[in-house]
């Protein structure tokens, strides 16, 4: 039997406690760990994800799905455009998206100030390429966005 006390530790991470890193799932995003994976023994990942200012959108994430039991995205700043199946969704600051397990999706466009909170279980989820269910619109070059 799993010792719940051993994998449920208290965690308090302040903004300067963990660095923004570029070695996450996508090199055009920056990631900041919020300490939850360690505190839960790997049961839950909680991280901030933001646009890498040195890497504007070109191709996006490509069609994929995550092998995970739970996944939400809470947009904190800016916006991102996703395809979920054949439906386009603009996810803007304040929006919350529950990505049901296995949903095929593609993040193809985002603002330079995009930042979202991502919570996924388990922490060591897998990402699998997927067949394209439809054509994806082109991203908007950052130089063309209104200031």
C-alpha cells in the first residue's frame, strides 16, 4: 500500500525559487516547475509555461496527444490558438481548458506574452504524435500583431 504521507509533502515555491528553463517538451516555450511533482511523488505536475521571446511561432506543436489521466491549462496572460480535433479554440487570459485524456490537439499560434499554468497527472506523462484530423491555420507573425 502506498504511504500517502511519504508522497504528499508540503511545498511552497516562490517566483525566484525555480528558474525558467528551455529544456522542456518544446524549445519554443519556457517552463518553470512549481514543486508539485516532487511534493506528490510524481503523481501531479504543476508548471508555468510561457512563450520563449527568442522563438516566435513557426510550426507550433504539431498534432499530438498526451498519455495522461488529467490535464488542464489555465491561461494567465496573453492567448494561444489550439486545434482540438477539427475545432479551433482561442484560449485567452482567464480561460481554463480541461484536455480530456487522449484528445488530439495542436497549439499553433500564441502571443509573445502568453503564459499559462499547466496541471497534469501523472507528472511523467507521455506525448505521442497523432494523425492530422484537419488543416491547421497559419500562425500570426509577431511583427504583425497590434502593439
